């Protein structure tokens, strides 16, 4: 037998087993679907997705879309998706920043600082997330004073047991223009960093990437947002009677879930950051110092790039955990996807199989999107190009 025929037969065998496994999987899926449909018909249970266009009739306390109780169930589904994405994005961003600070603190030479950071990480990682959600909701938010004794923030935002009331702009056009300017600055920074990297590899000369980044991604956003703020009329909350009128209310459920997800996930990210930094060989740092690189260049060009290659895969898992853990909002009635669609819509329509399938599909699509983006970024910074 020649080498070519052996390789050909191996490929045929591999293809055969792959087709067989795929066929069995699809067959089982078809069997379960047909079996469920037959059982539902025999039980007199309606099936199909027509319920999505029926009137929902459900009052939702936290809405960022144009949903009203007279809207259909499809609009209700969109409310759940938007709320889930919102809490996931801001909690993941806040947990990343907090986790990075705690992870660096664990490596500090200050005994008290490193001990406090270590105690926080060990305590949080051994407590269930549900406890955090209930603690922040019932133990902290519910214990805040009423609206008349609210905790003020510069007399424009007010925190009480009914949530956080913040100012709301009368016109969002200036902030839309500011967002476009920030996106343009981000694109310019990415393009400049790419050019600077190519130039450094070709000539060895460094470009002021970080200096330009501070200007484009820090100073410019501050300037355009300040300009948009000053050029817009704001609806400032005012205490009238027993509650505040005006502005926008971040309901207590949102605040509690956000703080719980942030403080819980930050402990895991802190360990990932600590492990990533410790994974960089000391010889790399000593070699960079030996050739005369300053500490900030060692951090930016040696430590962070190598640590990121270790940190990105486990951080991706933590971002997916934030997405999935947002479903704990159902424990405190925050209208995320599980609570508002699998809970309220299922009780109204009774079409459990369709609603569960839609909910699982939404989580799957969002999760695969996050994984694809993080895997792309991980491949971009990989030491070995595949």
C-alpha cells in the first residue's frame, strides 16, 4: 500500500465517521421534535410561533425600547434581550477594571494591600453568586433611606431604596455626534497603532502610540462629551411629594444585579490577571532592562503582550459567565431575558417548548458572538501565527 492510498483511506474513514455522527445527531433531533409535536397535539396544546405577534399585556418596570403592555410578545422578547445585553456589557466592563486593579494589588509588595486583595478574592470565590444578588438587593439596596432622605450625588442624581434617579437629556442628538467622534478617534488610533507596529518591525523606531492614544481615547472623548453635556438641556430629577419626578430611574433590581455581577466576576478576573503577569518569565523582564528599556516600556512591550496571551482565553470564559449569570436577575425580578420572557410570556401563553427554544437560541447566538470576537482577538495577539 502506497503512502498516498493510506492517507486517502484515512481521510475516507474520517469522513465516514463524521457523516455518521452528524446523521445520528440530526436523527435524534428530528425524533425529539416530532415526538414533542405529537404529544402536544394529543394534549390539545397549541404549538407554533404565532404567539409572538399576540398582545403581551405585561407591564415591565425597566424598559429602554418603545415597548408598552399593548405591544406584542416579540417586542417583549426584544426588551429582555436589550436588558440582558445592557447588564452584561456594563458589568463585564466594570468587572474587568476592578479585577485588573485587584489582581495587580495581589502582586503588590505592600503586605496590607496584597493581603486585603487576597482575602477579597478567596472570600468571593467561595460564596455562591445568588447570595451576592440577594445580599445587594435585600441587604444593601432595600436598607437605603426613602426618597425624602436620598443620598445625593452633586444634587443631580439621587440614590434611595427605589433606585438611582439620574438626569436625562432632552435631546440626544449632541451625544450621537459625540459617539460618532469617539468612534472615529478609535478607528484612527487602531490605524495608527497598526502603522506604528509595522514601522517598528521594519525600522526599530518607536512611535508615540500611547501618547496619541491618551489624546484620542481619553482627552477627546472627555472634550466632546463635555461639549455635548453643556449644549444639551437636562431633565434634572426633583423631589415632589413622596418621590422624585423627572430624569430616568435605574430600578433597584438593576443596581443590585450590576453590583453583584461586577464584584463577583472581578474576583475571578483578578486571579486571571495575577496568573497572567506571573506567567511572564523573569528572564524576559531582566533582558528588557538589560538593553536599557524604561519600566513603562517594559510593562507595555514585554509584560502586557505576553500576559495577554495567557489571560485572554480564561477572561473569555468569564465574559460568557457574566452573560449567563445575568439570568440570576430572575431571583429579584429584574426584567432580563429569563425573567421577562421565560417567566412572564410563558405564563401568559403556555407555549413552553417554543419559548425555551427561543431563549436558548438567543443565549447561544450571543455567546457564540462573544467567543468568536475574543478568539479573533486572541489569534491576533498570539505569539505563533496559525
